[in-house]
C-alpha cells in the first residue's frame, strides 16, 4: 500500500491545528488504499501548539511532530518535514485550512493515475488579503517571473503533492537561504495545476506583515536571479552618456553664448542623485555578498529541540478545536 506524508509547518497555530488535523484526517482516510502520516513542524511556537501536537501524536500513531529550538521560518520547516518524511508521496499544507483538504483526493489521482510527478494548488482570488497586499503580490510575481524566467505565478504556493523523485530532488538543494517556490520551479518535473478559491484562515492570524513580505520577495529575487547585479553596469553606461552630453552642452554654451554661470543648484542635485544611486548599487552588492557569506558558513537549516519519539515533557492539553472564522 502506498503512503502519503502530510507536512504541516506550524507557528503559533493553537487555535486551528487540531481542527486542521480533524478535517485533513477525514479527507485522507477517505482515499482508498492509502496509508498516511502527518508530520507537524512546530517552528518555535510561543503558544500551546506544541502541547497540542504532543497530544495528537499520542492519539494517532501516524501523527508525528518535530519542534524547532526557535523560529527558523516556514521555508526551514518545509525542508525539515520533507527530510523526515518516508511516504511515497508528500504534500505540504498550511495549518490554517487555507489549503483545502478536499483537494487531496484529486491531487493523489493526478499522481497515481494521470502520470504527473506533482500536483500543485493554484489559488484564485485574494479575498481577505487586503487590496494593498494583493496588488504588491501580483506586482512581485510579475517582476520575479521576468527576472528569473521561471514559472512562479501569482497564486502558485507551497500547497502541492509530489512523488518521491521530486522530493529527493528538492532535498538535494541544501541552500541556507531557501525560497521554496523557486526551488519547485528549478527542479522541474511534470506538474498539474489545480485551481481553488482563496479562503480566509479558519482561526488564528497570519504570520506575515508588509515588512516581512517585502523581505521575502527580495530574498526570492536574490536567490533565483543575478539580474540586479547587472544594474550598476547599465546605469553606469547611461550616466557616462549623460555626462558626455552635459559636458558637450556646457562647452557649447561657453563657446557660442559665453554663458559660464552654471546652475549650481541643478548640479548639486545631480551629485546627490548620483550618490544615492551608488549607495543603492553597493546595497545590492552587499545583499548578494551577505547571502554568500551565510551559505559559506554552512549552518544547519534548522535545529530540532524535541521530536515525538523523544518528548521533552509529558503534558495533558485540551485540544478541542476553536472555530472562530468561517472556513
Ligand atoms: N509558518 C511557519 N513559520 C513561520 C511563519 C508561518 O511555520 O515563521 C506557517 C504557519 O503556521 C502556517 C503557514 O506557515 O501553517 C502559512 O502561514 P500564514 O498562514 O501565516 O501565511 P499566509 O497564509 O498569511 O500567507
Ligand atoms: Mg495562511
């Protein structure tokens, strides 16, 4: 019998994780001839998420968890989950039920009967995300697609089921600065897209704010494109031409019109503008350098503090789900 590993990164998800387990358990056990395992990754939660995971793993022998020593981020959590998984197929799901468990059956069918290596959910609509976040996300995906020439479209997230071959290819990419959406696209494989309507998280709050989204977007571009490194060259060539033009104009004014009073304000403005451009270029170089610096240190992507086979403390916790928002 084939086995599906369900990988769930969790950060402060005490309000929703047991409801997630119930709904997903229902969906996965309704698929015939399929064994399953849940791998929850507690990404350094500061609430009772870990207590709930301990209880779930006691109640269901197919339910496993690992808990990080601190918050390493969702990217590290997904990597850890894939590394720990032993299923023939793996699916990555958010704990907040924004990735509908009912799609698991169709994803499984795409992999087992339609010959795909991967079946990925593509979210349509951005209800509940806010107009500004929606606009910025759409713009970011357009920019990153153009810069990297890889398929990273808006709505294509981490919710996807993959076969073991694809999982092993992802696990070979051991980079510290992880941008998993780019990694999915980099490794390739035949992917079927399944559209689903965006839903609000069932309970709890999103872990992202505009600042963290900006830095995530920037990291994505730096991880998969070296195009920004070409900017200083392009800008330098443009400025060289401009300087020839301005120099020529100044000379012509002096020779033909005898005007030698330069517009001081204009010139100083240009100097400040050029200095700011130089600073920006140095910043881009610094960002690449810092990424390379971290990669060279070869630090672990995550550190485990506790695992279901080795619980740090026994705890009894009431895991009755709290249903706050509509699913
Ligand atoms: N998450 C995580 N580590 C983090 C932030 C988020 O493991 O540092 C998990 C979170 O618990 C959830 C998933 O990643 O299961 C998606 O997070 P969230 O719902 O906050 O993101 P959004 O849907 O708002 O993009
Ligand atoms: Mg969410």
